[in-house]
């Protein structure tokens, strides 16, 4: 599981010290990983099913923090694919969430958040908010999430869009790639770059071929 998901999805740190992990941890961990991959690939029905499975396993513990982290995982993936929707699943859990969860939710919403409360991947982006800070993130998914946050904050640049599109392309994440190519296309059309727009439309058509709905 990606480092940012590990920080905000399930509390698996330290589970290696136990001879056998509880069933809910195993179920939630695997389901969240499968959800992540299905969502990024654009397999919406499979992603929804895996998220429900993970959330149900976490809810069985009666621990709001665990469920809040799963909801933040979903919100982060939406931001990574430029789906800037309210984080409605987290909102009912916010009152019982700790400071890091609330900070991460604010960060994902493009709002100011205390950098020291965020996962290490995102602290420089929260402080600087530029494409260079995003490009420095080693983990590809955390890089895409950060790029989405910068876009949502109204600080998107051609350089940022290129970093994000290249990241999604390198990982073969169809949903993410189509979102970022679409953002690039809009920018090219606004700039009157006819040749660039045509090239992007061809890439979008190619990436869309055989897409799972």
C-alpha cells in the first residue's frame, strides 16, 4: 500500500509484532489496495465494491478514526483524478477525527493546513504549493494527490499538468491519465494551440480505447 494510504487508511503499523492480525485488518488492507488499483484503472464498479468491503471491515471495529481514514483514502484518490467533490464520507466522522485527519481533509480540499500534521510526502507541497515541490515526491500516487491539491487550490501550471500526466502514464493509471490529459487539452484550447490540442485528443482517444466503465 502506498505510504500516504498507509498513513491515513488503516492502522497497520506495528501489526508485524503480532503473530496473527485480526481478520478485519487483513480484509480492510487487501480491499483498500484493490480499491486503489481498480479506481485508478477506471474500473468503477469493482472499485466501489472493494471500498464497501474495506469500510464494512473497519466499521466493525466501532473506531471512527479507522473509518475516517478510509474515507480520506477515497477523497485523496478523487483529488488525484481531478474529481473535486466534497469529502462527504468524512464529514460525519470529522467530530471524532484527530488533528492529522482534519488537517489532511483540509489539505485535500485545497485549504490551508498545518504542514506538520500532514504525511511527510505532502509537507513541502503544503508549504510551497508549486510544481517543483510536487515533482520531488518519490511516490507516484502521493505525487498525483499533491498535484490535484495544487490544481484545486488554483495554482495549476503547464509544468504541473505535465508532471501529473507523465506520472499517470508511467503507472498505466487510465482514469488518472485521462483526467490530466483532459486538463492539458483544455489549457491547449484556451491558448489556441491547435496542434497541441490535436495531439492531446489523439492520446485521449488511445487511452480511452478499451476503458472499463
